[in-house]
C-alpha cells in the first residue's frame, strides 16, 4: 500500500500537493462534519462546511504548501536532475493561483492603489509602489517572464549562446524585482509578500536547474549577471522614451508611504464612522456635500460639513432639553442608521443621501433657532474635541 502511494506521488507530485492542501482544509471542519454524520448536527450544514473547508485549503494551505514545495525544489540537488516536467507544472500553478490569491486578498484588504500624497480613510494604506512607475515594473516583469519561458520551455542545446545569456540576464532582473517586492511587502502586508517570494523561488530554481542540466549554462551564469546591467540600461532608455524617469525603479518603492522601503510620510488618515452621517461628509463629491473643515470624533480626525454640524447640534440640544426623547431617537438612529449607511459605498450614493437629508437639515436649523439663544455658536463648536466642545454625544 505504501509503495503504491509512493509511486503515485512520484508520478503526480503536484496533484498530491494540491490534494494534501484540500485535505488539510477539510480537517479544519471535520469535527463538525463528524457531528453531522452521527446525527448531532443539521444535515443542511454539510455542503457549506465542505465549501468552507475547500476555501481554507485553496486560499490558505495550498499557497503554504506551494511555498514549501518551491523551496524543496530549489534546495534539493536530486530534484534538480529529475522531474523537470513536474517543476514546470509547479511554476505554472504558483504563478496563476498566486495571482488569483493576491487579487482576492486585495479585494478584502485595506491596501488602496493611491499614492502617498492622497488622504485615505480609517485603516486604509497606500499602494506599495508609486502608481506612475507601473510601466517600469510591468516592463521589467515582462522581460523576466520572456527569459523564464525561453530557458524553461526551450531546449538549451538548440538556443544560440547569446540568446541563452540574455534570457538568464532577464531572469536575474526578475529575481532582483522579486527581492525588492518581498522586502517592501514583508514589513506591511506579510500575506502579500508570499507571492513575490514564490516568484523569486520559481526564477531561482529555474536558473539552478538549467545550470545543473547543462555545463554550458553554468558557464553562462556569471556572464549573464554582468549582462544584466546593460540590459537594464536598455530597458530604462526605452522607458524614458515613453515618459518614465531614469530612476523610476528606485522611486517605485521609495516614493511610497506605509511600507518597508518607503521614504515619504503620508498625511494622516481621515477617520469616519461608517454607521453615520460622517460617511456622507467624507465620502461625497466636495462640490455637493461641501466639506468645511477637519473635526475630531472619538479621538480620530474626520471631515465635517454643515449638515453634519447641524445634525449634531440638534442632537446636543435635544439631549439637553428632552433627554428621554433623545434616548429613544438615538436608539432608533443606531438601529436603522447603520444598515442604511453601510450601503454608502460610492460618492454618488453619498451625494444622494446628502440631498435626501436636506429637508431634515432645514428642520434641525429651524428648531435650533427657535429654542437656542446662540444656535450658530452651538453649531460651530461641534467636533472640535472634548477640550473645546461641550458636546457629549456624537452623530
């Protein structure tokens, strides 16, 4: 039995790695599945549990096992001389599934494709590379990919010597780029750093395997490193013709904020509570919602506009004169305000909410001018901080 398993592994190592990751994901939910089997849990949970287990296997354990598998293929001398077809499959799986994982993670993370000069909100962080340098990064990545394809999928004996050296030099450029990305991301989003680390392993193990397969390739490795610098110069000149700077590769990582190699200090993030009118003030188009100034709420900086100040002043007056009514209105607002405000995901939606709230804003102003001796003073001091404002509650 063990011999059959071992032979199957030798014939299909990548399939075994994928199956192992899937089984690890299923093992996470197996205790609950066992309860379903013995009748102590609802049978309707079975399919969702399997889906959860598959998600863990696909997006957690499979990237982890691929990383270990790439490391093993890189360091194992025996593996360098055998299973080259399996190594190619590992490379393709690493590149494609890794890209899917990065794309999926970016959708749920706080990383935004915004340069360090932009003011973000809440826990968002700026892009790890300067957006204007993307053509430089993409060009170097494409050059490295071409070098990889030439060395990995074409017989080295049939390649002209200069083309072999250029391909290896291109891969060296890719290795350097992966090192920069890994360092940049490691200090901020460790999960994102796993992908460039694996790409680094893919390129490095390809160079090593090719060198161990062919004596001529070993002789080319040192020459390829020297040729890498003129190749980088040629790529840079071409990029300059298309509007990039000579030092775009360096500024791609240094002209950023929040990351390991960043040299810039971004403006502090603006905080707004996604439950309340603060969302409208900070999220709408400035020409529509008309932000006035920065304010402070619960120790965080927020954007405030006239509508938000008026609503908060009205609540302050209501709490002062009719605390019982205020408590009931606050409970109602907390109950229904959050489900509504959580759907304000775009500037146009925030603009619409602002316009719909206009009649209520006018009502608040009328009440303030009827029952407060200094309504504008009460409005003006909202969100100035605990030391400057008498406001105890916030919208």
